[in-house]
C-alpha cells in the first residue's frame, strides 16, 4: 500500500510543481499596469499566455501518463497502471467539473 501511495504522490507532484512554478511566475512577473498612461487604464491579454501554458502543462502531463499506463500494461505491472489510470480520470473529472 505504501508503494501505491508513493507512486500516486510522485505522479501528482509531477503535475503540481510546474503549475505552482507557473503561478509564481505570474504572481511575481506579471504587472497589468505596465502599459497604463496616467489615468488611462489599458487592458492586455497577458494572463491568456499563462492560461495557455497551464493547459499545455496539463496536456503534456496527460500524454506522458497515458504513455506510462501503456508501458506498465505491457510490463504486466497492473497495479501501477491502474493507479495512473485513476489519477488521469481524477484530473480529467476535476477539469471538467471545476473549470
């Protein structure tokens, strides 16, 4: 059971750490008021790039997880494969219902 939990947490950390790094980049580097002139407030699409990067991180993580599921099924490691499948379904359901 410890091995399954460790496997689950490592795969989840592989997703969460890049997303946290992207959030920190957004928080510390993005200034929405850099293009403002006096009281003239201008809106930019700066956060859109961060949203697209977050989506790319999730998509690439999902592709890597699907590849690992197939690889583990070929190696006959069904327990780890089902843990990965559960994690993939969990993340997809989270994205569908909460975003």
